[in-house]
C-alpha cells in the first residue's frame, strides 16, 4: 500500500525548506562581506608597505672586516652556528635591518651588549685608492706635486698616532683634557695639561687643499697603542687581575689601552666622527690589535674577565670594528678601513695572540682592509704559500705576491672587505740582508698586488719622503 502525505506534513516540509534557504542565504552574505573586508585590508597593507620601501632603506648588505679564528671555542660563538652563514640583526625602536656577515656571537652579546642601532644606512662611498702615507702632513706641497704627476690619488694623514697624541684641531673634551707623555732619555716626560692635542694642522684647510688637487683624504687613527692615554687613564689600560696597569716589553715597555673597553671605543669613534664632519673621505684605524704577549714582569697576565664569560681577543677586535662601522660608515657613507699585520694572512696563531683573525676580520662590514705586507717585516726562512724565503727583504715581488695568495681564499668570501695592501717604500737598514728600496722595488710590489688579483695599494714611508721611491 502506497504512502500519502497529509496537507499538514507538506506545509511543514515547505516551511523547513524555506528556513534552510534563509540560513544558506545569510551565510552567503556573511562570506561575501568578509571577502570585501579582507580585500580592503590587503590593499591598505600593500600601500603602506610600498610607501615604506620608497622612503626608508630596510636592508643593506655590508662587507665585513674583522677576524675571529676558525675554531668554535676560539670564536666564542654558538657551536651549532655555521660561520659561513650570515645573520641579520634588526635594531629596535625604528632601526633598519642590517645584514651582518659574522655569525651571531652570544658571548659577545652578553659581554658588550647588542650592536648599535642603525637608523639609516647610506651606500658606502668606496674609493679606489693609490695612496701614500704623509704622517702629520709632512712634505705636504712636495707630495701634492707628486700626486699631480702620477696616479697617486689619496693621502693617509695622521689624526692621532701612538706617540704624538691628536694632531688635528679637535674639540673633543677628553682629548683636550689629557697630558701628552713623551719618552726622553729613557724616562717619560709629562708635557703638561692639554698637550695631548698638538693642533699641528687645520684639518679643514688640509682637506680643502687636497680636494682642490683631486686627492682623497684618509684620516688615520692609532687605536690601542697609546701610552699617553693609558697613563692619563690607567683604568682604561690593560690590567692584571689585581688591577695593576701592565707594561709590554715588545711594545716599548709601555702601557696599552684595553681593546675590551667600550669607553676606549667611544673615544676613538668620536674622534673619527669629528674628522668626518671636517671633510675627510675615509677613516682608517691602525693598531687595531692587542700587544704582543711579553710583559715587563714575566709573571704578569692580562685579565679581561672570567674565562667562561669573556669573549676572545679576536671577538673584541671584531666587535670594535663592527661598532665603528655602524656608527661611522653606515649612517654617513664614509668608508671605515683597518690596518692589520701581514703575518695573519699566513699564521692563525699570530692572529689569535694579537686579536686579528684574517678569516673574519674582513667580515665586520668595514669597507677595506690594509694588510702591512712589508718584506722586511718577515723573519728569515719564512714560508709563504708553500715557498721558502731565506731573506724576505730581498724578494719584494715574490713575498708580496705569495703573502696575498696565502690569504686569498678567506678574502674571496662573500661580504669580505676590499683588500688594499700597504707597500714598503723605505729601506730596512736594520735588516742584515736587505735591499735599498727605490722605484724598482716599490713597483715590483705593486705589480705583485696586481698579479694576485688586486688593484689598490698605499705606500708607507714613515718620513713621508717618496723622492726616488715612486714616479
């Protein structure tokens, strides 16, 4: 027998169907409205993002220039981190993202705190340099004449050196408050209050004269080898665990500023920023290292903190250079460069002792790295790049060339600083087997630099006398 619905049942089913249709329609309306709202939000966010990209630099890739030796314990970094990987640190409260090529170092973060914020990054104004060192503007007119008739395009001028204090007309209060100490007849003499600033030349006038002759001005600042400042402020010098300021036999038996001390960093960076304001085209830090290990009292030992919480010497130099780059080069575009011992290209142990590791010193973000590869500074029977040199000073081309090749693999890393060697333009009369370094010997080194795949260089002569040494 068939089934037949009553009128009431039909009416009930129709009402149920109407309710289902109403619910489905309501859901469709809700979904449609939600889609419209999401679309407007996305459009709004995209607009803001585009505006931000057009007005504020958000990321910069920076070559680096400081070194930490290869082992994980020596570098003080997280054993799980890969030194070949870059890290990006973003400054808070409005800072921009800066790409660092050194791996994050938790020990350094705990010891010194985070790297300085970078609120703006300007493209670095790299200078392709063929330069000469002229001390505190020695033989100034003669060297301008030399530059005008050769390919010399830059002067390295002392802003501050290890023996004479600050040479330029600085307004730095700390510098102007200090006494200059000079060694005379085996004794240290106090030259009086305020003598640390000699004001040997007016920096603005020097810059103006150089720029009129198309010469770049590189301001050299000697960093941690400063016996006068160490005497004025022994609390900023290297001390033993008892707090006694130490003296170092192989550094003139005098004191050395502490590369771990951020107060010293701030002083050096403040001087550099003042020189930038006065027009220099580049800042070059020298003696960016620790003293050699020999001390006046052989039982003395430097103390920088508990071993398990203190970064390595290489970490200290790297951190200073990263800090200087962030405070000087990043916001101004003015290059920061550093001088390093030539021996670190071929000797990891020497690098660890003085805090300069070739593998990483070029990864601190500074623009250029200047290894001092003087043939006369290598010991007899030195081996470089698999070749033995009985008396290195006799081989200006081959020593320079093989020293550069010994460090080539590290310098080829992504983000590594430009390599700009210092060239020996002096005769090392104190070396038993030496050459008289004139034009041929100087040009042989420059040729070696080019043969090794580099193009920049700086001639070094302490007296700034390049007569018969370059033409």
